[in-house]
């Protein structure tokens, strides 16, 4: 067992303890308060967390290919949720078929074989130019700009941005060989912990709404409390990263801020399309994008920062 | 052997429908109880009745028979097997050569055997921009002959975008099947008034769940 494996085991144990704790809290709440909607929602959420943690652990054990496959599956689920809400028309059928069955698998293949130079521009340049070309061949011009923009956004968010999570596995950081999977764990733990703590602080102290036009449940108190707690937690996880305590805290701050702002952007899109949740596949949480929105916005920035300052390639 | 093959194929069809569409049933107006009903739905895709059939819980599914066009489904041995043994459909002649009222007689026979029906009162697939085509009178004739059976409007959202008419590769979008509030023929209600009310109920089912 290498040092990194021990770190991963420690983190898994910590997660397990937290999940057991939350499950116990849920059962106590149910015994005390009865099966109200709030308690029931808490318990379904905790149950879904068990599933998500188990899937992530399984992917970590399966190694690189397992992690790439897991996030490819998440990208696929997210893409279908996003596209379902767009206004695409019959004329976009082949552009959509291309997005789902060519662009998406090819992008993840490039991530898997670690061809950074190509996957970094594949969707932003080639998808950007060629999908509108496929769409225009049907010569349906109504809402054309909106339609091609939505297609591009769907691929950028759900495939390109999200794929930066498994891409972390391929960074070569001197002295951190074999530990990259812990970078993913760091990112995911900080983002999800920040989401949970914003919710918790908001419920405990929340008074002033931070963006009433976008999200009625987000408050200034929840935002500050969540960001502060998750930043501290990130700093406290420095031992499993190539960072110092201060650096880990700084990166955690960037991650939580990006996650929060990303959540606002995704809320605005949901509002515009008139829905409350992106989907219904994760009980208690809504859709995949509802759970991944913060990760989608934080992952590329975290990836670039680490790549620029810590990695050799 | 034939029954086993039919059961296996039924499983594969529902699995494929679920994988491609991640479909969800919303029982907005009626609970999913195995009582006798006539489900009437909007029709935009060949997969429509497959999706409704997939969304019905097994007890309701075993009781229900989709209504389908004989011209298409009797065209090959495989189609004949699928439509008769897997879906157990009521086949109706749409060519105009059959005696008038034969389709209604076949549907009433299925109802009198205690079965539910899944049908598409628009009569043909809607390929235009309007959400619904005008209803054919068949639904009225059924309601007039068996006024005690509740008519349940079923709105299928998005399936037409998964696989529009003439395309071969599906786009795996999420589909929703909404079961609306049941209605019945009022005593003395005229045909056209009833058909308009049924169409309005189907449109309302859509708006309640999928927005205007």
C-alpha cells in the first residue's frame, strides 16, 4: 500500500463516518418529528449521497478508465437533461445526433488517451464551427442563433467542462505520482461540502436573500458561512494534495466561489426555461445537473490553476 | 415457446424505451390503479403507444390493449408477431375498405372483455406545429356506447423530438408521459362538444406539467 492509497483510505473512512452520521441524524429526525416532507427529503438526499459516494469509490478502485467512464456517464446524463430543455427543432436532429454520438464519445476518448492539445479545442473550436454547419444544411432559420448557441452551451457545460474532472488524473506533478485521484477527491469533496454547508448555514441563520431574482433559497448568510466552512475544510485536507495548507485553502476558496456563481448561472437558465429541477433521476436532488452544476464551473478553473503552477505537462 | 419469446421481447422493448428516453410517468389526474379505462393520447411518433405501454405498471399493462393500424402492422411476419403477441393490440383497418363501424365494434369487444384501451383520437400522426389535430369521432362513439368507463387523457411530451417522422437515429432526450384527470360523456352531450372537451382536457394535461 502506497502513501496515497493510505490517504484515499483515510478519506473514504471519513466519508463513511459522515454518511453514517447523516443517516443516524435522519432516523432521529424521523423518530422525533415524524415523516414530514422536509425530513423525507433529507432522508432521500442522504440515501442518494450513499449511492454517489459508492459510485465514486468504485470508479477510484477501477482506476483511470473507471473514473473517465463514470464522468462520461455523468456527462451523457447531463447532456440529455440540458438538451431536453432547449428549443431545438426538427432541423437540429442531425446536429443533435452528432453531438450525442460523435462529439461526446470522441471528446471523452481524447481525454482518455490524454491528447490535451486536441481535447482542449475540440468542442470550443470544432464543435463550435461544425455543428452550426450541420444544422444550417436543413435551412430552417427560425431561432437559428438561439438554437446553435444552446447546442454549443450544452456541449461546453455538460461535456467539455465536466470532463476536466477526470482530466485531473493525467496531470504530471513532480513528487505526486500516483496521487492524482486525490485531486479529484479534493475537488468533489470541497464543492459538495460547500453546497451542503451553504444549505445548512442558510437554514440556520439565513435572513437576507443574495439573489432573489434567481434563487429564493440562497442567502448572504448561507453563502458566507458555506464558503468559509468549505475553504477551511479544503485547507484541512492539504495533506492529501500537493499543496501547502495556505495553497489548499486558496484553491478551495476559488472552487467554492466558482461553484456558487455557477449555481447562479444554472438557476438563471432553469428560470428562463420555467423549471425547478433539471431532471428527476437522482431522488431528492432532482437531475444530474442539479448536483453537478457547481462542479461544472469549478473543474476547468481548478484544472488550469493546478496545471499551470504545479504540473510539468 | 411463443409466449416466452413474446415476454422476452416485451422486456427488451420496455428496456430499450426506458434507456433511450429515460421516461417518467406523472400520474397527475388519476392514480395508477388497474381499473378499466380508455387512455387517449396525442400522436406524433410511431413509438407513442410503446412509451405509454412501457409507463404502465405491469398490472395495468396486462389489462391494456393499444389500438393500431392493421395496414402497417400486418405487413410482415415479425410485425404481426410483435403487434399480436407482445402488445396484444386491437387492429383496425384504416384503408376505408372495411365495413363502416367495424373498428368501433372491435374496440367495444375488447372493452366488453374487461380490457382497457390505448388510442389516439387524432387518427394520424401530427407532423405540424399545432399541438393537437382535430379529434376523429371514434372516441365519442366509444364513450356513448360505454359511458361508465373513464376516459383518461395522456400527454406524451418530447417523443416527437426523440425520433421525428422520417428519421432513423434517435436523440436520447428525456420524455414525460402525463396521465391527466379522467372525464366521462355527460348525459345528452353532443358529439362535437364532447370531442372539443376531450381535446381541451388533453391540452390541459400538457399545460399542467409541461408549461404553455
